[in-house]
C-alpha cells in the first residue's frame, strides 16, 4: 500500500467520521446514525475519487516538468492531499446535518 492509497482511505474514514459526528450533534437515533454514516461514506467515496483522478492528472503534469521541479511539485501535491480529508469531513458533516434535519421534519 502506498502513501497515496492510505490518504485515499483516510479521506473516506474521515468523511464517515464527519457523518457520525453530525449524528451525535443532532442526537439522532439508530436510523439517523445509519443515514448520517451512509451520507459520510458517499461523500468520502466521491472526494476520494476526485482526489485520485486529480492526483493522477497533476502527477502526470509534474512528470513533464524539469527534474529539478519534481520535488517541489510533489510536495505541494501531498500537502493538498493531507488537507483534502479535512475538507471532505467538513462537507460530509454539513450534508449529513442537512439530511438529518430534512428527515426529522423540524425545518430548523
């Protein structure tokens, strides 16, 4: 397993955690927790897929630059890859809270 694959899995895991945190914040029951975790998983898969595709594209572009620029290019790519799961987790939490509010029907 490479570091990149590990970052993809962390992306999914943090998104599921964001969904679970949303369920805890909303004090949801078992059905709400399942819904929130499912939303987190879907968001995590989506963000991991976009990170994978974008990483391949940017990696190919970095490979076409002079060798002296490879290190800085890949450092920037991995920095963004480390920040991306935090963004995914936040988005998963917000969407899960929105879905929980819709399904609860209180409109708040």
